[in-house]
């Protein structure tokens, strides 16, 4: 994993044209690396670019993957900052500094051509556990359900599993596992029978959000924190960037991101 992470960032720096190397008479450029949740990629990119506007001597490279990659990147010294789209457990809180940026919602998505208006939480559990296999069981067409899920290292997966499946149920073995939010959305957009879950920030006309209620017409919202982590020993540039993210200027970027 450390070699994989190192390879990812080496390629990123190479494609960036070696920006970190100073020329004659130039001050060295300091680099920061952020790796982790794909759900946080758009926000991390916006924050990084805003910070660079007032800090021309700093270059920030943002890499997606999943929340576990953020943990491993910081723990392995490959990245200064990890991005996670799930809560930290007790051991992780003891191991890392952590900073909550905002919250995000997970939405259930289906193909726009699927004639199903909503699901109950029990329907959702049945679909993803594999006990409900056909859309006609939810008042839809007589078509088999294609279940789309994320890999186990994904923060989106972990929040969905805890909020929907609980401890007693497992996601169906025949579910198609995707390694990014974009892959989930693309697969659902191409398959009339598919159902998946993504960050609300990635919604577009290619897919349709499907409301979920508790069986008594009360809507259920699946929310989770978006978090940055760093090593306990934090350098000056990383500390300055985190201070910016948590400042009024950084919060303005976050608020704008949530509204747009």
C-alpha cells in the first residue's frame, strides 16, 4: 500500500511539471498532499485553490480514492492530510489530529427511467441484503434489481452500512462493487434496474434521487461528517493550511460549496 500511495503521488507531481523544484533565484515551493475520500474531492480542490491564491509558495495536490486511503496515506507519511467522509473511531481519534469541516448527505439513486417513487427503510434493507430481488415487490416493473455498492474502505460505504444495514445484515454477495462515486453514478445511469448510493454533491440529471421514509411517511436523511486528519506531529505549512480551512475565509468556501 505504501508503494502504491507513493506511486500515485510521484505520478501526480510528475504530471504537474515538477512545480516543487525551484529555479535559479527562486524560493523553493512547498508542497502539501491531500488524499482520501472521493466524496470530498470537489471541496478539497476548492479549498486548495483558494489557499494557493494567497500563498504562491505552496502547491497542494489532491488525490481521491477512499477514506481508508486517507488514513493509510497519513499514517505512512505519504500525505500530510487525509480526507474522510465518515466518523473516526476511538483508536483513530487517539492516533490522528482530526478536524470536522462540514456534513454531507448520502442519497439513494436510481435510473431516471425506473417507475418507483419512493422506498421505505425496510425496502432498502431488503434490496441491499438481497432478500428483495425484483422491483415489482416495491410496486415497480417486473425486473430484477441490480444492486450497486462501494468498496469496504469507502467512507460512504461505512456510513451506509451502519445507517441502513445495521449490525445484523450484510450487503448481498451479488452486489456490484464500485471503487468511486463516479463509477456508481455511471453504472446506475446506464442500467434501468440499478440502485446505488452517493454523496448528494454528485447528483446530476443522469440519475434520480429516490426518497426513503420510515414507513410512516417521515423522510429519512443519511448524513455524515466530512473530516480532515493529520499526524499528531504537524509541520508549519500543514498547520497554516488547516488554520485557513477552519477560518472564516475557509468556512466561506465550504458554505459556497454546500449551496452550489
